């Protein structure tokens, strides 16, 4: 693949970058807040004061109008164009539970479901069984042996699990077995290209054995497979950008995406923002020059449509920010991976506010940190998220000159 | 060709989108208006009030500095990158008169002209003959038969007509026969590549026969051919974006471009904006979920350098806007296809103001609808026109999530 300018120009330097991501940070004007957003409403004296001494901007996660999943949204923040570097759902699912994927592994998402005596699906989620039941089923399925591959079945949550096939020459060009609707039978595993025939046979054998193993269970007496994806290693941030990156995240999904680009994933104990700040300090002590800090609560609150909780999540971050700033990073970025507007209760396409603090900036444009200030008074303008990393490298003095 | 994100993610939904295009809307600061633009000067209480409750932005029709023709400018608004989807002038001309082009047809624009006894062009527009004379000439030319192709000659207006060659293996790699200046002879039809040799012969035979047919006429005693273009079907908006689109336009050119992307072109009788509003209502009754409304007068006024008429055209639209808003569209966009600044009397490259009104927006940024507000207080920023359609789809809930 063609190398981008930052790949060609990146060089090591002792400076240190903090990329702090408030998941789902962006929002829209809320009538109940007199058309302010949660970020505008939140009491954020530290961010507001920093904004006046920083450059703001707004980022389009993938492309205009396109709502990203968490995987593509984070890849973009790490400098990986999500339209170029695609990660399948099965791979994200396996990464999300911390499974150590290897190159060539074939992963798929499992939904446990209920079928009637004629094999027709009556509940695609098997009544959302609890995690304990899920683990029993996974335990039972783990006994299945398929010739030619190693098999790993893992619990995700409720009715969701994932399966990983490890072996030579596996292909992910396979159609989902999920019929998508109740009242239909699970679909046979079909290869979408001739090269996928053997993989279809292997997965088909697994489905057949799983059917036998699950047949006497209730309500989860069958499974559906979706999102077949073969794991292909991405070039690491070290290879691309000469960085030595570390991730300080609590949720498995974000640890997974971080490890995908070669970040060292640090432990966080207990699972609090305070402990994350300590992990950031440790990352610097260990010599990392790029730290990705992931803060989840704003997104969870947005998905629940809980505006007060989203405001509280942002305020929690603002309170922790002084201790992060005290760590002595040379470049500090605060942003989101995407917007999660409370009235939508979903990820959205709306551009995400960004703050970049460093030396040698155009300061004094913004009166605070908000969507409005980022969009209207941003020295950085509106740009694709994938372009953030080169900007951070530049401020950190880690990008050489292009041409003479 | 690679599919773009919106092609992959578009899904049907009952929501309805109105794209209203005020042709040539954008302008520049006019000294006679104390440096306001016509849009700033126009009394537009409805647009101004809507702007405060909407997101504004400014769009670059093709790429920075590039002035578009009407065809590319509209294709971009319909989500077709004009740098990728090219339409030649001959094809646009044929579409503009409602000719039913088929795949592979070769079309060219005709200018009737006057030549002296030595064959030198003395008037490239033959004194702008009237449409009646034009129709007589076209009638005479329609009698010409050329072996191996079907021939269609059609009146456009005044001295302009078009010709369509239908047959196998035609190429549009042909040079114009128009010398571009009076005092020169018409240029021989020349192939621009070896593959176009046969097409050059066919067209050359037509020109020779036309010369004979026209020789005893006055003042239009010859023709010039320009803008050879072979018609290649575009993927429709239904195929690309899962839309069921309708066009409400009065001028043939815009009906033609709309039909090119698969829009149902609705009749408008009489040819008034009021009747266009009724046609929009009909489009919704017929189940269309995307309506393109084309309003021409601002562009015509701009091309005439008539600032007062341009202001009046904008005010006419503002007065009709409440009845459009009453139709219950879920997403309403108001914009132009390009700027037509009055002092230039031409299309221009200047970014075009845009207003998008929907739910779940960042509101209260703009105090009215104008170039200045769109550029300085736009929550949507400045972006290429081709990215508008994904944004409209997103607001209409017609775009799925990219990745997990």
C-alpha cells in the first residue's frame, strides 16, 4: 500500500503525546438545556481555560454523514484511514473480549438462539440468557474438535459469544448463517467465492456439531454466526509513525483496537479514571512517547439518552485533567471518537470537538471547549479524524520536512 | 469502480428529503449594496428564521477554484463526484431537450452559423435566428441518411440545436468543428484517437451533407459541431442510495440531469414556483422520498448582471418556502448549484451557501441565511458539494453504521 506523508516523515524524539478520548463526546442542541449540548452545559473550568490557550477543531470520523462503529472511529484517531484499513465484526468481537488473535485467524460472532422442533428460529437472542448460562454453553461447545483447525469459543455477553478458527488458508468470504428474522431456519454456511469452499465446510461442520451439543438445552438450543472476518495484522504505530505507544483503557474493545495497531496495553486497577491517570504516569516512566487514554462513560450515557449522566462524565474528566496535565506531556489532545447524541441514543456522524494543547500555537480564539467553539472558533478547522495523528506528531516535533 | 461509503450504507426508510436548489445562488460583495451580496440584501424572513434553527455550511461545487457547468454542479448535489462521473456537453444538450438518449449514443451540440462564399465563418450564431427558422433547418437536416447509423437532429433554441448518432462502436474522441472565431473556416472533423476514425468519417459525412442542405439558406447556411459526447448510463440514485427520487424542474437541462441519475421527472403546469410546490406535494403523495426542486431565476439574473432581479428571485423563493415546509419533509436543504456573481455575469467557483434543517442538529449558530453566515457560522463547515447527499441521508436516518 502507498505510504502517507506521516509514514515517510515520522522520526523519533523524546517528546510525549497524550491522546485522551472521551468516547461519544459530541452531541447536539438539547431543548431541555436551552439548546446547549452536554459539553456546553457541563461545568468544565479546566477544559475551558485550556481551550483559550489551545487550538480547537472539529473532526469528521469517517466521511461526511457517515456514522462509525467504535473500531473504525478509533482507528481513525490512531492515524489509520478507516476506509482503507477495514476490520471485520468478528475480529472486533474477538478483540473486544481480549482474545489474542493471530494473523490468519477466522473469527465470527455467535448469537445463541431458540429454534422450534422443526428447526425454525423463534427467538434470535434466546431470551437474552444471562452470562452464566452463556459460559456453560461455551464450555460445552469448547469440547468440539474439527479436523484441520484449532477452535476457540468465548463468551461475550448475554446471548452473544464468538468463535475463532485457527488454521492454514482460512477465508472470511462466508455468508452469515443468521436469517435475520424469526420464522426462518438458520442459513447453511455458504462460500462467497471458490477460495472459501474449504472454510465453509469447516464452519459448516462446527455448526452441525454445535447443533447436536445444544439440542437438549433451553432456551438457547442453537446458534447463528455473523460477521466472518479474517484477522490480518495492521502495520504498527511504531512501524508507521516511529512511536512507542501505550493504551490506558478499561473496556476490552478499546484495548483490542489499541493492540491491533501495536500499542502496549497497560493494566488499570481499580477500574477508575484515577487509576487510569496513574497508568498514564507509569506509561511515561516506561518510556512510552504516545499514550491513548480512553474514557467510556460519556458514550454509555449518550446511548442511554441520559443527558445528566453525560454531563457528569464530562465533569469527571475535567476534574481529573489537572493531574493528567501535571504529568508533563508535550502535546495533549482531548477529543471523542464520534458523537453519541443523547436524543438519538446512538453513535452519529456529527463532527467531534477537538482540543490540542502544545507550544507554538494560535491561541486566544476560543472562549471554552464545546461543539460551538470547536466548529466556529477552531484554529484547526474541520477535518477528517485520520488527519489528527500527523498534527499531533507535528506539534511533538516528530515529523520531518516534506521536500527541500 | 469502488463504491463509496454512502453506497454501501444507504438503506430505505419512510423519511423524506427536500433538496431545493436556487440556481446560481452564491454571489460576491457588491459595492452598490454596501458590500452585501444579493442574498444578504434580499428580505428573507423565512430563510433567516430557519437558519437559526438549522445547520449552515458552504459547499465547493467541484474543487477549489473550479467553476462548474450546470451538469457537473447538479451531479455533485445528487452525490455524484463530478470528477468521477463526467457528462459531455453534447449529452447534456440532448438531455436538456428531453431526448431519450440510449447507452452508446454519440451526441454533439450544433451552432447554426453564417459563412461567406469562400466558406469563412462571418457569424458563429447566424444572427441568433429564431426558433421557428431553427425548426425548419432541423426539419431539412433530418432528411439526411448516413450509412451505419441512425441520425436525430433536434432544435434547442435560437441558433442552437443538437445531433445524435446512434450505432455500434461510436467514439466521442472527436475535435470540435467550431473554429471559435469568425474569419476562419469550420474545422474538419478530426479523430483524437485511432479508435475514433470511423466515427470521424461518419460525422464528417453528416457535416458534408448538412453543408449541401443548408447552402441556399440565409443567414444560417452552415453548422458547427461542439462537445462530442458518448452517453454512458450512470448508476441510479435508487441503486446507489436506495432512494425513490423525483425532480420538480421547469428547464429541460435540469430535468435531463435529474433523469440521468434515475429521478422521476414530474410535470409542472403552469411553469411557476407555485406549481412547483404543488408538484412537490404530488411527489410525496406518489411515495417519493427524495424531491429535487430546481428554481432557475437567480442564475438567469446573475448571468444578466441584474442584481435587483436576483434579489427578487431569492425573495420569491422565501415567500414560497412556508408552503414547502408545510409539506412535512423530514430533512430540508436549501442551497445553490454554484455561484453566479452579478458583476461577473457568469458561473463562478465561489463556495455556495447551504442550509440543512432537520432534527438532532447544532442550532443557534447563525443569525440568518447568507454567504457570510454560511462561511463563518456554519456547523457543517466548508466541504465539497458531492458530500451533501450522504449528510442528507444521515439526517433522514437512511445511512447505516460503518463498521462495528
